[in-house]
């Protein structure tokens, strides 16, 4: 008998807010108990998990405050968009997660809601700790640098490093560099990539090296 063809992973909802607000630890893949109308709504991409979390009730884990939009064609058999939804995990995983919450002060947050290769709805959940304000600032700085680096690479027209070169090296014009790094020509945010300049023979192009300070 021929094996059923696996489908590509389809992400329905991605909780980017969780990665900003929490330090993410160990992750788990959980099934989720859904009604027929919920499955159909998810296949249309109608869900958000940005404000949701997992909570324990009677020895089980439940996804709280996830929002799956009503399926218009379901009529009176429709679901409540924000109803609690049971997470399907092995008992030892449930015990581990509940223990981490109750004894170590972790929070269980959902990271992604998706259909796996077999077409089954899954939730990626994680043990997480809330970030402090300075950690959030560091995250914002890193994202800002990553965006600026990408912009400079796109402006050059070739996002790939030269063959055989350090993958952390790329070239920009003097004007681009001044706008990006300022008049002093160096970016010095703590724990962020720092740019070191090397003047090329043409005197109109800089080679930028950056490395993370430890």
C-alpha cells in the first residue's frame, strides 16, 4: 500500500509577542481538542494566540484565551471563539509542565498554532519566564540592528557574502554607513554587534566587520 503523501507544515498563528515578553525555555508539541467548525476556521487561517496561555485544571492542561474565529457556514453549531481548549500531551509531559509552573515559577505560553505534515492541528508550547525591562530593551536593539543590517545588504544588491569570506562581513558605501552608524562610525550598544571599519583602496567603499561582544 502506498504511503499517504505528507503535506507541508502550515502555520496558522505565530505568537511573536511571546518571544519579546518571555525568555523561552523548553518547548513541547501538543495536540489540541477542537470541534469541526474550529478546524475549518483554522484551515482558513482565522486564529490568534498572542494573548493566550496554558493553565492546569484537574490534572490536565488547557489553552486559555486563544481566539478562533467562528466559521460562518456552521450556523447554530458554531463554537465560542475564546473557549478553553484541552491540550493533548503525554501524562509525564503534563506533570513536568505543571511542576515547573507550581514549583519553579514558569509560565506555559503557546508559540505557534499549526497543521503538521499529517494535517493534524498542533500547538507548540514553551516553559517561559517573563523578561525584565532591560532584557526587552536589548531585544529591541538586536531587532533594530538586524533590520538595519538587512537594509544595508539589500541596498548593496547582493545579500550573500563573498565566496570564502567571513559571513559576518559585508560592504556598504560611505554615505550608507554614515546614516546607519553615525558620524563616529561605530555602533556600540552593549551585547550588540559592533562595526569595525576598514578603508578600501578605492576610498569610496567600506568593509564592515561586526561581532557580538561577550
